[in-house]
């Protein structure tokens, strides 16, 4: 049973800032899959972990930038939470290899396709790594839209405001038609746009970026 003690403490605290969660029935009950969500706050990780782990009784692994492991206390928390260090200077190849193996073993990986927190709360242009990972591991992507987390705890702030957030969980996106094809840039861009447009819909936003 993952996070035996933390499951009793963290979800009730985190959900003080959560007004509602819609679409919980869309979460796959078994097998590996990728959670893909927008990212505007540190609250995003906590809300996803607190509610997905409680619902599934399974661990959720985040790909987290290597810098989060530089501080001993942050490293301890990220390790306990199941975060995987991603070295962006080296392209994150080692972390992605780990994630592919984990997904094939039936584990859950959570990713923010934008790669970093938004400074405005609005969607940023996504990278294609999430699409590549889904194709390599041959697993579905579960789109998640987080609304209101930026107003609670934007980047640079450390004390959350007394506001409420909503988590909208969409239906899994399957890309089986690409599994037996050679992965190319056009394919990754097309899938990335589809993922981000669904995240945008769930978070009441528009995704206006072009992928060439």
C-alpha cells in the first residue's frame, strides 16, 4: 500500500483548496498510463497525487527537473513521492528510458507537457516528450485540466492563498494507430496538439500555439 501514513494526512490537507473533482470515473483502473496536466503552481503536483493515489491506491511517479533534488529536504520529499529526476541539460533521456520501462510494467507517470510552470497561469507551448513517451510505451494519455491553482500558489510564492481549485479529468486518449509506424516530428506535433487542446478544454483555456 503506497504512502500508508501520508495518505491519511496529505489528502485532507490538500483538498482544503479543492472545490471539486470531475471525471474521476475516467481514470483507468489498471495498467500503465500517463497523466498529462497543465502546470501553473506547486499545488498541481499535490492535488494530482493526493487524489489519484487515494482513488487508485497506486503510486504516481512524476518526472521532475534534476534541480529539485539539489536540496536535501526537497530531495527527500521528491524521492518519497516517487519523483524521477530529469536532467534537461542532457535532454532527459535517462529519465525517459526509466519512464518507458515503468509504463510497460503498468506504472503511472504524471507529466506536465509544458515542461515548467506558467508565469501567467495561461498555457505555454508544450514539448513533444509526452507524445514520444506514449508512443514508445504504447499507453494511453489521461488529460487533466487544473483550474485555479495559479491563484492559490503561483511561482515565486510560498504561502497558498485561501482560494479554491478544480480538477477536470478527461477521457483517456489512445494513439494506437501510430504504434506500428516510425515516429517522426510531424506525428509528435500532431499528437501534442491533440493532447494540449484537450487539456485546454478541460482547464477552460485555448491552446493557440503552432507546432511546425
